C-alpha cells in the first residue's frame, strides 16, 4: 500500500480542499440534533411560532449546507480517484510493456490482464471511498461521542462498551480478508486465461466440435472462482451483521437506561431523543468504517499485486561498448548456451558468424530451438553463457532503442490490429507512403492490397480476420521490411505462402535488401536453400552447418528433410 502514496502525492492539495469541505459539511450535520434538542427543550415551551419557524429554517439551512458540501466534496473525490487510477493504470501498462520476457513468463499474460483491469478497479474504488467516507465517518463517530458525553456521560458509557467488541470483530475478520482476496484474484487470473485461450481459438473449437469440452473447462475455473469468492464474501460478510447486532444492542441498552433516568428525573426526553439520533449517526459511521475495512482488504490485495509489477526491477541492463570492436562480422554467436528455467539447456554451444549482407537460414524440427535463437538476437532473453555480438559489440551494450532500430521482424506469432492496411504496415513509425508501397511490393502484398476497393486504406478487422493466412503473413513481412532494417528476421513467416509466392518473395528480398543481413527461420528447405549459411538444429544443438550443397553431403538429417519435401528437386 505504501507505493500508492506516490500516486496520491500530486493530488494532495485537491484532496486537502475536498476533505476540508467534507469536514465542514459533516460538522454542520452534527449540529442538527443539538438544534432539535434546543427547540424541544426551550423554544416549544415558549409557544413562540416565529422562533419555531426560525430554528426550523436554521435546521433546513444546515441540512442544505451539509448536502451541498457533501456533493461538492464527493465530486472532487471522484475526480481525484479517477485521475489517480488513470496514472497508476498507465504506469502499470507501461511497465508491462517493458517487462522482460522472463518476467512476463513469471507473471503470465492473464494475470497481467487482470491486474490492469480488476486490481486497478479495486484500488480506484477504495481511494474514492476513502475520500468520501474516510473523513466523514470518523468525524461523525468522534464528534458524536464527544457531544454524547457532554449531554449524558452515563448513557454514553453504555454505547462505549460496545466499541471494543466491534473493534476486535473488524480487526480479526479483516486480517483474514487480505489473503482470501489475494486467492480470489489468482482465481480471476485462471479464469481470464481460459477465456483468453478460448477467444483466440474459437474457430478451432467450433471446427473440432469441442464446445462442450471448453464449457466444462470454463465451468471448472468459474466454480473455483465462485468458491473462493463465496469463502471470502462469507467471512468478510460477518462484519456487518455482527456490527449491526452490537450497535442495536447498544441502542436497546441506551433506551432502557434512558427510560429509567427520565423516570428518575436525571435526564429529559429531548436529551434522550438527541442522544438516540447521535447514536444513530455513530452507528452509521461505524457501518461505513466496516465497509471501508472490507474494501481495504480488497484494495490491499490488489495494490500488492500491482506493486509487484510496477516495482519489478528493469532487467534490461546496458553494458559498456568495446573501444576497438572487431567489425569484420555483422552478427556472431560464440558458444552460446541458454535455458528458460535453468534445468536443461534449450540452446547449447551455438556458434556462427555472419558478415553484413549475408543470409542465415535456420531449419529443424518443432521444438529444436529455432525461435529461441531468434529471441536471443532480439534480446528478449539474455544468454546464460557465451557471447552474442552485433557489429563487433556485445548485444548487451545496445540500448533497447538502438537494438530495435537495427531490426525488422516478422514473427510467427505476430499480430494485426483493427486499422487500415497502411497503418498496420507503418505501425506507428515515421515511414512514408512510398516506403510502405515499396515494402508491400517486396513482400508480394501490393497486388492483393490494390485489389481491395480502398487499397491501402482498407480497414482490417481485429487480428486481420478478414484476410487469408497468406495475406496476413505478407502484410507482416511488409511491416518488417518497411523500415529498411540492417537485420531482417523472418521467423517462419512464410509458411502460409505457396511455393511460387515464397520464391518470388525470397528473390525480391535478395534484390532489394542486399545490404541487410537476413535471418530466415523456416520448415521448408526451399525457403533457406539460397542462404549464405544454414544451421540445422535438433534439441537445441547444431547438427549441421554450411551451405545447401554442403549440407546435402554432410548432414543426413538435412538431406532427409530436402528429399521428403521436394523429392530432392528444389524449384524456384
């Protein structure tokens, strides 16, 4: 909860003003029973209608002032909580965008989604409630107690006797609430994960008639969430009934004792009426505080989860550059080993060197480490051992901006968003319309784009669902080459293209991007056969390295793949 203070700090003056108005309105509200007592004890006995009207008008004025001040203060509180949560949510989202791949894997995407949505909503609600009731309730409680003691200390002791019981109840239950609501939020993470997976795979689910299976899978996580919410709600729900019982017992005790004191002449009926009103105000204040305690438990659990992400240290460290780098090679790997979880190497002893303008093909079975190799070049992860260099400098010596400015990437899990074709290729970068069209022509996308009625202004649906798989891949490749990068990475990004289009694409890249180093990950031998260097991976190890012709002789696995795909004959 401490880290929330830095987000509230910019609003301290607005909060101070709002709370001051709230204090003024609450204090005015406290005077209403006193005025009523004065009317009953002093004014009515005089039988002076003018005075009755005057004091009645004063009560109306006080009530109106309290109402206006509360409305103004509540509106200010709403603005503060809105702006506060907006900043916090923006910082949380920005931090998520810059989390390392390891940290993203640790938190998981569904959990990050629920932290940006549900958790920030819980914090937002508590901050708003704290400003609306966090001042009003204590003033009504403390002010009501002071006035009650001044009016009749004897009766006040009965009321005071219930407070330790209320405090013990609220404290004991609230202490259990934080871990319970943390468990609820974890259940929300699980539910979001299932919903996210089903939403992304809805077409496959329907095609395989697995609707009932997915319904059962969702029902399982939904039932788990419901059970955790029920448990948390049941335990936290004890607070209000117990407080109501104790407060009602206190009121009953006060009324019973006040009847005796009025009968003995030790108190008056107007005093008892006012006392009951104050006791009612105090009861309302206690109930409001109990609701705040319940909201606090949710907020505390959510704030801790948000803080975990925002306070995650930046693991993208930039080291010093070498003074005299060996710039003979554009990209080099020297005995690079990497493991995702530290148990076994996903890549082991990977070594190769590429000069500027060279091309690298990476081929191998599913799970052989091809995409992992690309992730190291992109520095999504850092190698556990060995060195990776670009232009003779360790990859760790480049800032994120320096590294990404050199790269053009089309990943196998890339995405398109609901905007025009032109904006999907531009992707928020300063790229001219001419360069966009040039990139589309290289990627063999220009013709099908122009076949659309509005050409590059054609609006794609979410995830580009109104395009075929091959059209999507060509747009993604257009995005990758549009910035004319020094290093172009194509990670299985032409798998949906027919052989003819794939051949035309590779030829266009060779002719138009001869100064760029091109890295192609593919399942097809035809996609990598013309590369300067080809790596054959198996279980994270290089089992073959060389040109296409060399591998046909030296690597049986590569020759087997080539023969099985093309019968030994590769056609452009």
